[in-house]
C-alpha cells in the first residue's frame, strides 16, 4: 500500500472545502438571485483559479506516489461522465461537459504510457516546460495562442465537435458551466508530476508528513465522494432555506 503524506491530504481537504464555499456562493448568485458583485469580479475569479490550480497541481503531484493508475483514472473519468449525465438530465441549462473530473481522469490515463519517457527528463526542466506550455495555451478555447501577450490566431477548422472540445477547441455553440479542456490544463498536471519527481530525487518528501488535526486529511482522502455529493447537499440546503422564506 502506498505511503500517505498527511500534508497532501490536508491541502486537498482545504481545497475541497474552499471549492464547496465557492460553489455555495455560485448557487446563491446565479440560481437564487443573491447579488454579489465582488464574486463576479476579479476577487471571485482569483478565488476560482486558486481552487483549480491547487486541485490540478496536487493531483499531478500525487500521481507518481500512487498505484493502480488505470483503475483510478477510469474511476475518476467515469465520475466525470456521471456528472455530465446528471446535469444533462436534471438541469440542462447548467450542464457540465468536460469538467474537472473528466480532465483529471484523462490526465491520469494519459500519463500511464507517458510515464517511462517523462522520467528520463530532468524534473526541473519538466516543470519549466510544463509551466510555459500552461501559460501559452490558456486562451486556446478562445481561438489563439498567447505568446508573451501576442495573440496568434488558430484555424477555425480545429474547432469542430465534442472531441475537439475535449482537447480545447470548442465548436460554435458549445456550452459548459465547468469546462477544463485537456490541452490547456494537462501541462499544469504535468508540472505537479515533475515537482513530485524533483522532491523525490532530492529526498525532500519528509516535510509532507504530519498535519495538525484529522479533519482536513480525512476530507482529502475522500475527495472524490465529497466532490460528487457536495453540490447536491448544498442545493438541498439552499432549497430548504429559500422554500422556507417564501412559504414560511
């Protein structure tokens, strides 16, 4: 059984709780009409980005430490498909296509055939190249590459269908409330992967042991279940609160 590093579980647990708070405010703002101008502005954007970056980096970091990558990757990918199916049936106006679980499952599976070759690269060079790619591909879905502020347009022929949308080239009319295209975010997952290899090579993993308290590590160890259930629980609580206000 792979070793557990409590700080990784703890950091993941903190990120999950931050995500739940963010989604609660999203529901209040967009589904229940509670205005929060700061949430729709830069502070809300930075909060959302901090959650995404932390979650994806942590997942990439943990990949070299784990086992059963095929089972884990298929499980997470299937969970992403389940989220898409449920939102399509229950709330098509808020459908999730190629959300964060689909991304993470895809990354986990893609790394299986790539792992042996990637381990031959110097980890620090891998981190730097991954981060450069991450910033280069941030505007891919909008139709261009961002090279130090210079926008290089891409052919619209790339933006064809759902498969190209999964990669990062969404066709006209594509919509998803939670969209994490593979080519845009896979480099960040790789940055976490190479960072893990770098710390292992330098025998610098011991600082990841130990966490004050048990709640956040426990939450981090059950992050997939928490992710699948948290929006349902939040929605039910808000429905009870607002239903009571209207009819109480």
